[in-house]
C-alpha cells in the first residue's frame, strides 16, 4: 500500500516541466517519500530496521511542507524560519547521536504533526472562503486534506505509544493495518491532486 506513492511520483515526473512551481515543495515530498519507501523495503528485506532513514525523512518532509505552506501564504516570511528552527532544533535535541537515530522520538513527531494539522486546517478554511470553483478539483485542497487524514491518526497513535509502549502485538497489528489503509487513501488523493495541478503560467507578472 505504501508503494502507491510511486504512482504519484511517476505522474509528477512526467508532468514536472509543465507544473505550476508553487507546488514544487509538495512534489519534492512525493519524490523523497518514494525514495524512503524503497530504502525501507530494501532494509526490511535484508533484516534491518528502517527507523533511522524514517527519522531523517520526517525532518526533510517537515521542512519541505513548511516551505509549501509558505508558498501558499499560510506561513509568512518571518514565521517560516522560526518554525524551521523549532522543528530542526527539536529533531536534533532528540537525535543527538547515531545511536539515538535508531530509536523512535515522539516529541518531534507530535510537534511536527500538530503544526501540519493547524496549517492544513487554516489553508482549507482559506480556500472554503475564497475559492469559487469546486474544491474537489483544487489540488491544494486535496493535498492539505490528505495530510489532515495522515497526521491526525499519527497524533493519536504516537500519543498512545508514548504512554503505552508495551501494547499487545494484536493491537499494534490492528493499528498498523489502519494506518496502511489510510496511507493508501491519502496517496490516491495525492495522485488526484497532481493530475489537477495547473500548468505553470506562460508569463510572469510583476
């Protein structure tokens, strides 16, 4: 199910020359996410954990998504570097050496997810008020809705695991399948969003 992101990555690669550059941070997220899935698959097939590469990935993803919201004018130029430093600082505080890179760190994950949900909700509210056309054809609305569907369950799951680290295998398996199914739905939204991303303008206005 996670490999469904590869479809979005391929469509983005085919369309990249004609896509509106406003969506570049999101496209980079899709490509880096695809690379991370491939790395995770190779590691798992060879009996290694994929926590380290996922820890690196979520830092890069967090910065790229902040950049995307800056381009959507949800985050202004003064707040943007503050949020980047906040996320990066929290990440480096928790992951302070190579050994720590191999562990799950929930402070960054919860902070990152909360910031993204707030930004997504603000962006969707802005579109609902100002967008005249159908929102289901608006790529920004599809993208932010996808991330809301992704990060809210992540907040719930990570908060639970933070305080209940010794949950049963059956419960963890059930949570895994819920997250995997949700991930498939989200990737389908991202595929649709990439198809709806408008062509870049033929001219630049000043």
